[in-house]
């Protein structure tokens, strides 16, 4: 890949633009999602199946037709890091839920201290220090099933956001991320989905901060329901996106990049990416996976797993080169 650098989880919270006190509880065991007209989660199983069971038989002719598209998509995904912005919002919601969940797994909203030195003061269920010698009480939702609507104002392009002492009110001009995060017995549900409305943020590359943005739809599969204490940065996460990336890491063409793509990434992996390549006449009819791992590249297809190089325009196995384009 032309844009090669270390990736790190770098969330800089300018000002938290939501809390559980303002999150809209969409549905619980006593109030169905259907009664509130909440759209169902997108069905990502066809995409997941395509990743697990590639169906295309790949040769030099096929790679010659799609290699440039793979390289461009990989550079835009890695360079813009918009997937990190989405996962950062999910992680913040997870942390907020954990802080407001008691030892029994019950979610407590609008918590106040009952008794003790801080009687009547605000508290978070999981923060014992908030209520010395007292109890945190509030609207209690036992091991909730349902969902929350998250509206996050993006950090924007002000470089002061990386100063740990910098504080600012969220500015709607920076764009927003709106997500539905489901709850499964108190855990984060495996599918999160929503939209980004011209979300602006900074990407640090080689000592510089580059302006980036994402505008469009996104659906995320976390693999399984995620307990509130599980590290999401260690999960292999599948994205399905349809939108516009306002960033070009190559530095040649700074025009927006239209992306309609499925890919997998792990935040804790500094240089790993797997892209689903769809070459059939019908969606997901004929697919294979192209992956980047450090300096290595390769593909998984119906006819095998091969090491490849987009730069050298060839794929090979242990016996040597197999095909080129």
C-alpha cells in the first residue's frame, strides 16, 4: 500500500456530547422497538458469509480488472481512518454504559446518591467513589434489552483537540454521527448502524494532522454481543459502508472518494485490513477477500489462498508465481 504508517487508537474527546441522562432509550422489555417505529438492524449475514466462504475463482485476468480499485479503496480506508471515528463513538457509549451499570448488571439512569456524605448528589452506578457510605439510585433497567440512539458531534479540524487540557463546546458545524446501539442483556449488541453527516475530524500522519471527513451510511458487526468490560479495540470488526470519504492520503487527487465497500479491521492491529471484493453480476454472487497485513498482501478465493503484490502485479504460493496481470 502506498500509504503505510502506524495506526493507533487516538480518540481525543473535545467534549462529551452525550451522556446516559440524555441518551434516548428506544426500547426495553416493556416497550417494543416496533411500537416506536425503530428500524430493524440491517442483516449483515450475507456479507459475513461472503467473507468466510469466498466464491470467486481468481486469476490474472480478474486481478487485472480490479487491482487498481483494491489499491485505491485500501488507501482511502486506511488513510482516512473514518472507521476509527465510528468505533470510537461505540467505545464511548460502552464506557458510559459500564459506568452506569451496577454489580448486578442493571442500568441506572439519572443516578443520585441516597444517604452518605454525598446524599442527593449525582452519581454513576459503577463509580463507588461517587456515593461514599451511600447508594446510587435512579431509573433502574434490569439487564436491558433494547437500544439507544446516539447523536455524536464530531471533533472537527481544530488541532487544539489533541491538547489534553483543551476543552470546547461541541460545534454542530463539525458534522455528526448518528448511531443505533442495541443492548443484549446489558451487553452491546453485535450490530450497530447509522449515518455520518459530513463528520469532520483530524488524522495524524507522520507528525502532521490531515483534515478528513466521512458522509454516508455505515453498519458495523462486532462479531458477538460485547460485554461492557470487553476491549473493542481487540475485536475483528466488519464494516459495510456506502458514502463519501473527503480525504486522499496519496496527495495527488484531493477530490472526494465514493466508497461502497465491505471490509474488516482491528483497531489494535496497527497495519491490518481485509477487503471484500465483489465481482459478480449480482451483489455477493461472486466474491473474494484481499488482505493487507504489515508489508504482506494476499487474497483468499475459492481456488486457494495466495500471497500477492499489487505493486509487482503478481500472486504466488510456496511453489512460486502463479499468475500476473
